[in-house]
C-alpha cells in the first residue's frame, strides 16, 4: 500500500467561541449575514476535512503491526537512485509526524524520543511517498536527501561490503551498495581518473572521454542500431543489447558534461504528472 500525495495534517481544535471563526470586525455586529455564513461554512468545511484526514491517518496507524514495544522497522530509500539510505524504528507518533511534516522521522530507542533525520545536520530526507509491506510490519520512506545521510558523511549508511570484511580489506565510505546503473556510473568516473593502461593505450571509456567527436558519433551509431532492431523486427535480445550500448555511451557523455544520472532521473520524476505537450511547453517557456 502506498500513501501518495501526503496531506499536511494540522491538529483539529474546535474554537471555544464562534467569534474565533470570523475575521476581525465581523463579530460584534451581525450586519453582513451572507459574509458570516460564508466564512462559517468555509471554516466548518476545513474542520470537517481535517477530521476526515485525521481519521484516515488513525485508521492507517491502527493497521500497522507494531511489535510488543509499539515499534516497526522503517527504511529510508532515495526516490531517484533507489539507494537504501538508512534504517531505523518508528512508533505511531513518528509515522504520523513523517506524514505531517514530510520529513523522515524515527523513534530513538536509546533516548526514548522522536527524532527527525537532519534536525541537527540539516540533511533532511524529504518524503515523496510511504510504502508498507504486505504484512504491515515494516515501512519504506521514499524520499530525497538534502545531503549525506550517514553521520560519517557518507551518502548512505551502507558502505560496508561483507566481501571486503571476509577479505579483511579496509572499509571505504565511498564503496556504496549501488544498483547496476550506478555501479556503471561509478566505473566510468574511475576510468576518468585512471592513467593510461598498459603500453600507454587508454581504455575505451577513456578514449571516449577524451574525444567528444568519437563519443557523439558512437551515440548516434548506437541509437540508430537500436531503432533498426524495431524496424527490422530483430529479436528482443538484440534490442536489449543495443539499448545497453546506448545507455553506456550516453552515460559517458553525462560524465563528460559532469551530469549525474540521478539528475536525469529527477527530471523524469518531475515529468510524471505532466503530459508530453505540457512538458515541452514548460521547457520552451524556460528557455525563451
């Protein structure tokens, strides 16, 4: 179950006096009954909406399978990269606060209090969506971090590979648990920093980074070969192979332009709610 378009929930406080519903000057003289009725109706409708939202949140919180200490596991995940940022525990108040503030909030077991990620470092995790698993006993905060998540300064808290521990290698905070696409990006970045290979011959990635004409010609070539798999009714495995070539070469171009794939995915995410026509019009108005 996903909680989308998270509402900003405010506590519902029914005013003690009817006058608190009205703007200054309205109470004390009921000369404009139509205005009073309109303001009253609008205020009552807002209270009704707030109560309805609170009721839905309470129903959600009741559905979570809290453990015997009233806690559940919560995992924060980067909405664009898919990277697992951190893991913590939440109780009812922590989850409700996250829904309200749209900032990842947890419950500290050692201090027995709520804490919002970034409250001291300003590296907040801004929540875009919340998921619960099929058993309703664990939660994913899907969000965008303002900066490094780990207290060490690392992008995520997960940079320790068990394989490195087995090999007794020193743990590097830059060795993150990356998905395939981001592993490719990291490899391309490393190639850019490497010296020429054996006999002074640079790697293919290095050659592409050094020669923009070669790089652009390869991208055009690979894109054409991808299109021909459709036009010539080639096997789907050929399409996958050609697409892999397109992705690789375009990511080398991104590295050359110092653009992260995360930035590309962020643009795509912003376009989800737009039609293609709206997106092009918006881009044209920005560029003009």
